C-alpha cells in the first residue's frame, strides 16, 4: 500500500465534493472547517460502517475490497486514470476493469490532430473498435479511399478486408480473433462486440478459427502481409498504444514496407543503456 499517495489522492478529491450536493449540510459550529465532505459523511453516503472511509484514507485498511474502492471512485467522480491510481495505491494492482461501462468510447479531440501529424498510416478506435480518428495515409490503404466504420468487423468479416489482409486465414484471423474474445472478457455488455461475435460464429471460415481459440491478443510489434490499394503488395509493422483516458481504446500505427518481406527483418527491441 502506498499510504502517502493514497491519502493525497483521496483528500484532494474529497475536498471537491460539496456536501449540499448530496443533501447534507456543512458544519457551522466550532470544529471542522475543511472543504468538501467529511469522512463520516462519506461513510454515510456509501452506507458503510463508521470509520470505514477513515481507515482507507489513513492507509490502515489492508487490501481494501474492490467494491469499496469502486464506490469511493464513483462518489468522488474519479476519471479512469485516477481509478487505476486508486487501485494501485490501495491494493498494489491494476483494477479488474474500467470504472464505467461507457469508458473507452471517446478520446480527447486532439487525437485527430495527433494522427494527422503521423507520416505512417495511423488511426484511433474506441473499445468497440469503432473508428474515431484516422489520417489520410490510412484512408489510402482502401480501394474506395474510405476507411471502415469498425475495424474489427472489417478485419474479420468484410470480403475487401480479407483481400487486403494477405494470407488472411493464417496471418491475420488467428491473431485478430483472440482480441475479440479478450475484449469481451472484460466488456461483456458491449453490444457492438457481441454482434460481431454473433456474425463471426455463423461465418463458415471465421467461426471455426474463433471457436478453436488462441492466445495471441496483442499486435504491438507484429509484422503481417498486406495489399495496399496504391502501393501494391507488402507488409506492415504494427505499433499499438492506448490513450490513457479511454481503457480499451487504441492507437494503431502501421509502418508499410512494399514488396516481399525479407527474413529476419524485425527491428530490435529498444532498451535503455544501463551501465
């Protein structure tokens, strides 16, 4: 437990909550003058035993349950980054899932400007793989010049996708389908992903591959064959990252190489030079 960081985070966020916004009054007599909710008021609003929240903020509650942390996070209106920090400070582990089911469906608008500034193909999708932003280089990949509205559906079910993603049955589908099952494991109520899964299961080619299972769920650093609408056959090296405010969203950068992929072309890993 990281007591000092935990106490600082909780105190600062508790001070921002006006008791009157929850139908409570601020003490007016002698005594407490600190802004925001009192610790006892937090217990009251969370329907917890007295001193429960005090123990959490003081760092004397070892391994507090996730449901308590989630209740506190929702009361204090923490964002997803703060939710991760709260779990790390209090339990020394990442949270089991996002704080809100709506998390991962939007990213700050500056991401469009960010992908426009990237020379390689680049795009951002939300947690449902719906396209949020892309650059012209990515649009040029497609014969129509128009990117798909959902990249997961395009990769798995669209005939144009299967032609663009060279060697689809062996180089793409077995690596993409586990990403779908992994996403659904943490976002069971995502209707977009559920619908894609239904379509995959009845697809005569994708269905058996999906049901066979697979362990590969992360594309970062992968190299895969592709047919570019303007540049012809080649392969892409994939770079994957996540906007921190949107769990499940992703930034994908595709570094395209024309021609036949040469053996042993993978770029070495980057490491700091320690003495």
